[in-house]
């Protein structure tokens, strides 16, 4: 079964903390989000979106290589780019159902500080995902 692990959310047995497992978790989260959007009453989607957005923001270190001085994958590697794009894409979809304040927090963090220490290329990747999605 699933095991609750404090700030890390849920650990899925068989998934270690690696770039491949992070990509698999993002894929699963995306599929589940799509199901929620199709099946849940519209009024309930916002609450689910806020919870998922908070998890994605808190888990950015696991699900991206943004802000890492020593990337888990080779700098500019295709796997790194795909994982970062997958994270940005689900963030776009989820934040579209959130209140504007949460979108602002995504970009600037709490109290006007950036939530994520993005490099220029990282920020550009996320901006492109938002431009495509919105």
C-alpha cells in the first residue's frame, strides 16, 4: 500500500527516489488529475487543485532539476528536459483551476520571494509551458 511520509507526501512501494521514478510519479499524477477533472463536480476541482499544486511546489526538488547546482542528470540532458517539462505541464493544468493568489505564489513564492531558485533556462521552460497551456 501507500505509506505517508511527512513532507515528502506518499511513498509508492517500488518507486525509489530517482529521476525515472520521479517522471513516473508525474505521469501518474497527470493521469489522475485528468480523471479528477472529468469526474469531479466543478466546485470540487478547485480544492483538489490547491492541494495538488502545493504538493507539486513542495516536491519541485524531487520532480525537477531546477535550482540544483549539481543536476541529478547531465546538464541539458534530454531526460532532464523531459522531466522538467512534465512538471511544468502539470503545474499549468493544475494552477489553471486555482485562485490567482496561488499562481502568484508559484512564480514569486511567499512574501514576494521566488518559490524556486530557477536558472534562466528553467524559468524560460516554465514560461513556455504556461504560454502553451493558457
